[in-house]
């Protein structure tokens, strides 16, 4: 059965029997997701939800290096510098509603998390019903390094990872290989990258979640060992603390080489980001529905774009590229409870609500 191209551009759409394949097509930007791409994908998924001709949806990325390395943060930076509040508000509201649409989708959504999967890429994949990693997968939420936080509902998933592995990933931005992504609940199956090209044909007449799983299982092989399972002893001991200061203290006293590396990594992060991330992931554990996490993420996002560290972090990472952000405050002690609280307050009429 041949594939038909239905749409080209930054989002390529193909039909393969009853399968609809959405390919993120900005390989030069590691498929970073723009507002327009989110709008396009939302319209497609809504149209296909009730279309009897569509049995399943496949998400992948072009170029062979990344599924998606995040959202288009340069656009957010430019908007913030220009005093444009509308773009960030619309960007995140659109992206988060798309992620929830995927989480609640009535048909199988298969995400091929080949290569780099970060930020917005995690938002598209982590909430899909069938999440495939390969030996090339590198999954991370490194936002604390740019004065932001792991958003896109990631903390809802990471809070439910075994022990405090999710807290470790959120506060260090560490990359998870296939086995680690599966153990932390960010992925389901490992399939060799060389076999990904066979999946569209295998899923062409797929109908329903159980059918999709049965077909994907035939391609599944055990991943190479990760490192998180063996590191759980010191991770749980250190990251089980109630405050960032106590986590830092436990890491410093741990004596484990990996704990020292984690401490060094956290020392470069925005102190404000570390504190809001810890609160976000701990509170996410009490949420019953992923929508609650997205609503909270939206509040935090708007507070971040109105503050200092997010804009400074993007400047240092992708604008001037000096890798030397000047955080404010620049110490954990300087991040007062009021600063943290400011990120969790209601945004009034802007509160994010969902149709379903």
C-alpha cells in the first residue's frame, strides 16, 4: 500500500491506508515546534478524531537527528523583548491544548521518539498512547538551564517515576536513554531505529489501541541497559529531600561520583527555576488528571516570561551563546518563598481551560 502526501511544509502529512502520519519537518532546527505547527497539528487531530477512515496517527520527525528538540523559544524571546505578551500566551495555550488532545485522543497515537526528544517534543510524545524509543533516543527536560522549568505536563509523568528518578531528571536536565525513558514512564517500547521504516505499513490497517500495541510489540526488543536503575540508591536518598537546599546538601555529602556530577550540573541552573520545578513536580503527584498539571504549567510559564531568568537564559544559550547567564537571584537563599509563590498564582481570565 503506497503512501499519499496530503500536506507539505513544516508539518508533512501522509496517508498510509487508515494510518495518518504527521512528520515534524524543521530538521535544520531539530524540528523545534512553532506556534503555526501546533495550530496545524491541532486542526488535523480534531478532524481525524471522528473520521471513520482514520484508524491511527503516527508522529515522527524529519532529518534523522531528532523527533523534536523543543519549542521555538527564540520566538518567545523576541516577543518578550518587544513587549508582546500575546504570543507567549497563545503559544503555550495552543501547545498545551494540543498535548492534552493527544493525551485524550480516542484513537492510537504512536510517537516515534528517535534521536533528541526535549521540551515540546516530550509534550507531543509523553502523552501519546504508544511511545517508541530507539537506541538513538535521548530524552530530556533541560529547561532549568535556561531559567525555565519542565513544562508540557512533564512533571505529571516525572512525579510518578519510580522513587525520585523524575525529580533528578527535572532538576538536572539529565538525558535519559531508551531504558531510562521506559523506566521513568516517558516511553513504552524500544524498537531498533533500522526498523522504524517498516512501521507505517505494519500500522496501515490498524484499528484500536490493543491492535496497535499487538503490532508494535512484534517489533519490540529489549533496550541496552540504562544507568538510572543502578543509581536509584543515591538518587532516592538525595532527591527525596523536601527542599532544593537539602537536596544540594545531601548531594554534597553523598560521596558518589555521579552525585557530584549532579551537584555540579545544578550549580549552573537558575536557582529560581530549581525551586519552582521542585514545587511543581511535588504538587503534580497529587493531581488526578494531567489537565491540572497543564493549567499549573501555564501559570508558571506566564510568570517566567514576565520575569528575568527565562529571557536571560535564552540570551545566554541561543542568542549571544556565551553560556554565562546572570541569574537573579543568583543563590538558592535569595529565592524567597514569595518569589516561588508568584509563579503559582492564578492568572485570572487567562487561566487555561480544556474542552474535554
